[in-house]
C-alpha cells in the first residue's frame, strides 16, 4: 500500500475535506477527525491539532457555524463546540469538488497518459 | 490530566490573540486530547504511555502555535499584542487596571488618527467647512483629550472596583460574603460616575451650572443602574474566570 498522505501534500485540501465530512451532519472536532480518518481508510498522516486551525478558518470565512454542545455529565472536560456547514459552505464545497475533479482530470491526462 | 493541559498550553499561550479566542482554542484542543487519551487507554496503554501517545497525535506545540496564530483576526491580534506588551505574570490589581486602561487608550488613539483626517477630507469635499486641517485637529484635541482621559480613568477605576467586587463573592458558590460590601462598592461606583461625568462635561461646555441643570437628572437615572451593571458584570465574568483559572496557573517553561 502507498504511504499515507502527509500534511504538506494536503495543503489547500484539508478545508474542503472538512467541509465534505460535515456535509452529512454537524459534529464536534473529534468526530470530524474520526470521520476524516474513516473516509480516508488510514490514508491520512496528519497531526490532529491541525484540524482546529482549519475549523477556525472555515468558521471565520462563514463556511461553518459553531455552537456549544449541551452539558454532558457523562464525559470529562470542557463542553465541546459543534460545527455545522452553512449554505455558503455547501456552495464552497460544490465548487471545491468541481475544482478537484478538474484538477484530477487534467493531471490524469498528463501523468496517466501512456509513455 | 495536567500533562495534557500543559501540552495544550504550550501551543496556545504563545499565540498572540485576545483572551476569549485563546480560551476557546485551549478548551477545544484539551477536549480533543482527552478523547484521544481515552482512546489510547482503551488500547491497553498505561496512563503515562497514553498521555505521550495523545500528545504526539495532537502534534508539536510550536508547529501548532504557528497554525493557530494564522487563524487569529487582526483585531484579535492587536488586542493580544497590547495585552502582551503591558501584561506581567502575577500582576496586581493596580497592574491589571493599568493594563486595561492603557489598552483602551492605545485602542482609541489610532481611531482618532484615522477619524480626524477622514472627517476633514469629507467636509472639505462636500464644502461644509472652511476650517483648516489644523483647526480641526485643535477642535478634536479640545474634545478628544478630556474625553480620552475621562474614559481611561473610568476603565482604570472600574477595573479596581470589579476586582474588589469579585472578592465579595465566595467561590465556587458565588454567594456574597457581605451584602454591605457589595452595596458599598455599587454606591462608590455611582458617585464616581456622577462626579467624573459632571467634571468632564463641565470642562467641555465651560459652564458647570448649565451642565448640572441640564444633565444631572439624566445622570442620576443612569447612575442608579450601576448596581445592576456591577452585579451583571460579576455574573457574566463568573464563568470565564472559572474557565481561565486552570490555564493561567500552569507553569510553562517554554513560553516565548
């Protein structure tokens, strides 16, 4: 199997990936991470702390909204923030998906072409 | 769990941003780290090994600091930078009051520098003034300096009062230790607000008697709200103080 994709190669794509996993339903940071991991099937090699700057960027840009979760006495630690994709975020995700498809098809034409 | 907190604090404390933003970062990263820790524990690791694994999964604090810093808005950065310039570890009440007052002053000075030329340019363009730029600066200083001193003094004074007020409540129940003490501080705030407002407007109008007759009834009504404002302040700050406490007491060797 190929090496997992690391932080540098992910540069510029992490934000769209976060939007993609939040497109299904809202989630807190740890859940977002679990979804990324599950969907990438172990193919990501990223420090988990890097997820939060991405979430803050997206929130500042109005692509996500956040609210505090309800009090949950069954778990330790501070209340988590639940992130939800906005309409603007959904539009950005659609755009990101199209750009990605275009990128893949162009690179495929060059790299994937028989020698 | 102190080791997990320390790891988070190493990443967040060097970030130049306002306290609210940093508190949000701390709590969110710590919350994540706790979940990772539980996950590592479930795989059979002992506590020390689970902490190491969890910290490693979160990433190098210095790299995380840079990433978090990039997300701070300019306003947040500016507030954090001023905080950093004037903040001292274990600062006293007076020190804290000075910090907030100077932060306020530093925040309004650039505003005046931008507003004065903008007003002059607009007035000149629409032809509503024949005043020179220097006249406008002089007018602005005439109003701006007393107002700046007044507002800065208010920030200083009410920070001291707020500290005293917070001490009037027992933690964690937040029951007042002395009702008399709470009312006494509210009364001092009311008198200070009345006297300082009267002094400011007397200077600005040059007519203390007219100021008194025109404005005193309104000020009395406004000042009577002070006890509610002060009590509201304590209640509003209560949560934040409780949330900040575990972080501010941490000893971080690598602080920059």
